[in-house]
């Protein structure tokens, strides 16, 4: 039985904390760079791979953007995403450059290119801090069906092995989209993390396909949207228990609890405050600075530095749009990064991972 009243009270407290946070830290702490829309897979729950690719910003300009952000923000976290970022020529140079500038760097990937031992070693040598590898299922046919490429599962699993054999500091984590097809395997992901010495598994709620116009009723016809919510509730309850006891599930307790509400009605008001435009900023492959994936850009790094675009009148308007937005995509993992850090700190201080 979900305690909706308790969740609402908890979220109101968090909303007030978020408002206070914005007054104290008015600058972004994370920078997301999507360096390419190209991908080596054709996932059914993602349309980014269908987008055109001409006009992508070259790696040399992205290096300059890292330098400009470093001068503006001081040390910051850089998240490199795609498409499949490993298809971008020069991505290894970009990661190494960001590390030289004192950034913490993470990479989100399907890792297929890293099944090549030489490329895996090259990636480890950059000093990359964390890598999040997409794995939807332990059943090869299920994973490959979702990814629309035969052999994708085998190459991703091989890449995980290549990285774990070579790593020193690198945190290797799984990234799994919660969908109807993998409900029976979500808990097995935790066992895989534990057995293979990985860092965490991060579960991402299934959302409307990125790369197409937003449809508030998308889930009604999606073959991947979970229908067995009672089974999913039981899985989420178990993940909360694991999250409280061990650092193997990357999601916060609050996020896992709110997934119960979300999967019953994706359009329900969950009162989770969206931090788009406050905690982080994002660039698309063509240099557009965006406060949110769904909203219009506020500037372009071909014409101005990130700092100027971030404080522009266009950016102020987007923040107003974010605050009045009714789209329910605020359970995305990027919206919980700061909260995840807090729970990690509480755990290491011996206070406990679950703080409501």
C-alpha cells in the first residue's frame, strides 16, 4: 500500500530545500554534452538515432567549451552522452582534456566499441571516472530485440569484462530502463553488479521516446510500458531495501518510491521539483545550450560562451517554462544526482541511506 500522503509531505519538504539550494548555488554543477546523435543501435524506446547528423560541433570546440566552463564554474562534473558517444571521433581526447582540467567525467554508452580490448584500454587510460553501460536484459534475445541489433548483448557483456579487468579507479555501472519486458530481471541486475564487482545499477523509468514530439498519452500504446504494476511494486520495495543496506542501487530511495506513483499514472503530479536549468546545463551535438531536452535552446556555443547563454534573457524565460511545465519527466536520473550524493554521504557517515 502506497502512503501517498507521506510521500507528498516528504516531497514538499524537499521542494523547500530545493528552493533554498537555488539561492545558495545559482550556477550549474554539471555539464552534459551530447556529442553526437549517431548510434550503432536502433532502440525502439529511443528515436535519437533517427535524427540528422550534419553540422555537429567538432571536438576542438568542445575542448574550448570545457575550458570556458572550468573558468566560469571551477571544478565541475562533465557527463558525455549521445546517441552513442563512442562513435564521435576524438571523444577520447575530450575526456583526457577534461580530466587535465580537473573535471570529474562520466560517460553513458552501450559500450559495444569497448568490446575491442585496445579501445577498452584506451578508455581506461583517459582517467575516466565513471561509465554507465546500458543493459536491458540478461536474455540476449530480449536485449537484442529492444536494441534492434543481433549480437548487441554479447558485445556489451564482453565490454564490461574488458573494462573490469583493466580498471583501477574507474566506476563501472549498469543503466537499465524499467520496462514490461525486464520486470523479472530487475533484481538480477543487482546480483550481476555484486558478482562482477561493478559500482551500481541505475534504473531509469521508461519515458516517451526522446527525439519525437511529446505525446502525453504515449504510454497507452507503448508495448514497453509496464502493465503489471503489482509485480513492479514488489520489485521496487525490494530495491529500496537493497538501496538502504548496500551501495549497489544508484537510485535514491525517494526516486524508487515515486516510480510506484509514476507507473500507475505517468501524468500524475508527483510534486518532484524539476532542476533543469539550475543544477545542470546541456548541449546538443550542434552546439545549442538547453535548459531542458524538450524546450527551445537559449543560445549556441558557436556564437557565444556558455556563461553568457546561461544568464541570458532567453535562459530566464526557459526557467519560467520549467517551473510551469506539466510534463512528468522529472523522475529522470539526472534530476536526482545531488540527492544521490547526499545519500552517499549519509551512508558513509553511518547515518543510513534512507532519509525519506
